[in-house]
C-alpha cells in the first residue's frame, strides 16, 4: 500500500475519535517514516508475520546457490519453524540477559555435538519388544527359576520377527497341524498390526497422539498447581518440609436439574406459582406471592418488604410500600410479614397431594428467590416435604412453540389467545400461566425433560450461593478492570476465589493461573474456565 494512502487512512481513523498507536505492515521503512513525519513520532511499527517469513525464505533461497544441500523442502521446513516460534512468542516475549545466557549454555552443548546428533538412533523398537515380553512373562509371576522363561522370551522374539503367525510355523515345524481358528486369529492379529503401523504414519494419527500428550501434560501441570509440592514425587526425601500444604479445589461442575420420572408427574397435581420482588436481582425480597392449582384453588399474599422497592420494580408491578402500608395500583391492599406468608403458602401446598410447582423462568429467578426466603425463615425443609419437584415453562414453551420472536409470558399468551392480561401482577400471571400450560398440553415426556427434583434444585441453589461468595472475593480484580464480570463469574462458578488465584500465582506465576484455567474437567471434557490462551489470565497481577 502506498505511503500517502496509509497517511490518509490514519488521519481518517483519528478524525473519528480513535487513537492509532501502531501500524502493522511489511518492512518498508518509507511508509512508517512518512507517517511519523506527517502525523506523530510516537506511532510504532509492527512487522507482519507473513512478510517476515517471505524475507527469511528469500535469504535462504539466496544461500541455496552456494549450498545445494539446502533443498526447497528444508527451506520450507525452516520457514514453518520460524513462523511457529513467532506465533508462540506473541504476547509473551522472552527477555532478560540471564535467561538468554542460560539458554545459550543449554543449546551450546547440542551445537557442539551436531554431527553426533545427526546420526541418533531410537530405542522405540526395544520398548515394543519389552511390552511383548511383559505380556508373555509378567513380572509379578516368577518364571526366572525354570526353563519356562526361555520359551516365553523365545516366543516374544518369534512374534517380533515374524508376527503372530509364528505359532502356526512352530506347529508345522513340530509336525502338528495348526487348527483353523489358530491360523485365522494369527492372520487377524498380523493384519491389525500392519494396519496400526500404517495408521501411525498418517497426519491424523500423529495429530491425535500429540493432542493426547498435550492433555496428559495439561492434567499433570494443573494437578501440580492445585496440589503444590505434595503432588511432586520424592517430596518425603527433602531435608526441609515445605509449608505449602494448602490445596486448590478440583473443578466444580454447575449442577443441572435432574428430571422427574414421567410416572411421578402422572400422579402429581400441577400448581402454578409466581413472585413479584423489590428488584430484578436474586437477592431481592418477595412482595407478592401467588399460586393456583389444577382445581383452580388460588393463593395470593402481599408481603411487607424488609428493604425499599426499587422504582423500576414499582413501575412494572404497580406495587408500593409507604408508611407501613402496601399499595397496588395506588389502592391499599392487606399485607403481612414474609414468615406468615410462607407458612400460609406451605399449608396451601400441603392441602394438595403430590404437587409440582410450575413457573415461567422459575429456574433462574422465582425458585432461587423463594428458596432464599424459605431458608432465611427456617421453613425450607417443611416446604420441600410439601412438593415433589419443579417445572420451568420457559424452555418447555421454546420447544413446543418454536421460532417465536419473544418467549416472555405476556407475548406467548398474546400469540396463542390474541389478547392481553394484567402482566406482572403475580395472581394474574399464574392464572395466565395455567391457561397457557393447559392449552399447550405438553406430554409427560416433555414435562419430565424440563422438570427438576427437589435434590437437584437444592444442589443448584447451593452452587449459586457458593459462586456468589467467591465472586465477592474477586471484586478487587473486577473493580480494577483486570478481569471482566463475565470472566469473574466463570472463575467463581468453577470453584475458584481470589485466594486460590494468589496461591496458583505463587506456585508458578502466570503459568500457574493459565494451567488452572485450562484444566480439563473429567465429566464434561471442557476447560475449567477457558481454553483460550488469549484470556485475561495473562494480565492478572497477583504479586503481593
């Protein structure tokens, strides 16, 4: 690209309020010189990887004239190695004269023995033979005192040299007629071995092998970071006992709802419920609790909040609490304390046999808020004994009525019935939800798919509470913009807090944090936090 065009582009970008700190391009010094002369001397020049690779290739091809041994294949390979080194160093350049000197000392020994290294051998064949011997003469069985061992080793040698058909050849040598199944098995084993050898030379097999080795290395590195010196071998032989005995918890998997059995749902009565709260967060207080069952028995209580109702919530629900009185749409309504309201709700549920609570988006919002209130008032066990489980209609409606622009309850209600209702009045919401549920009439299989047992609901609730507690420890990092709120949630959800990150950093600096974040969870085969190398872990500074 011409220098004048680059200058024009930079000025255009700056006129739009953006700051240009660097330009990425080829090794043309004219362009960056003119940019600095016409715009700013502070603009940095960053080399382009592909241009550097081409420059290296040109230099190597010029050497090829005087050095015929430098073939095109070798030049391409050197270019690939050069490109790989650059890619590995992006964002993490090695620096320090001490490190440079140490690396030079390491590789100097290899350089002095370059001729010897060009004729190296491999003991892989010996390892293969050792595995054959160990299969026929395992170490835990004592064969060395008898001639039996010689025959077993001889059988291993024969198998190594001629394959599994050695057994057929031995039978023929002894004048025995090998059976059909013996010959068939020998042919099968030799075919499998030849096929395995052919596959071992393919690119896909080599890539898979490298991935497997990388996973094993990652697992070991993550374990060393989590367990500290107690995970390393030979630690009991050290003269000094390390005081680093704290361990970082293993990855925590976010629990999922375990579905109720269709038979349980068949014997259950659906109770539709909804809550209105002082705000939109899960720590909000309930100000209205409503329910209706399949027999149209209704429950509705207005609840005195222990904290102010946010203006946004009041605008949506029409509920206000002033001077100790509750108002709905500017009309005074009778309100009671949260404990009395929850006790009345439990009695309402106990009158219904085998009830399942049904709510819209209840998994994310209504259920956690309700359980929090029950736990604070010491009524959780009594409540859980009154219900069989829960159903969330939001994902259920998404499957039953696909391709809708919105799955909010008022929108779905308007789509199916062509009319509106007084949404965000929890009593009106549960009546509408019951009508929607009965209109769609999902099968027991679908009900089961989007349901949750009491035990799984409590596991998810406890996990969220634990995540919330760990999130508070990560606030110094989010407040300083070191990590985003989304990244903090992922970290806390995996069971990590600030103290764990500091411990990992103490054990292996930034690499320790990276190993912790990329640890593979056994049950999900996913990274604990993120697989990406370009994550915020590289920017976390936890130095004391």
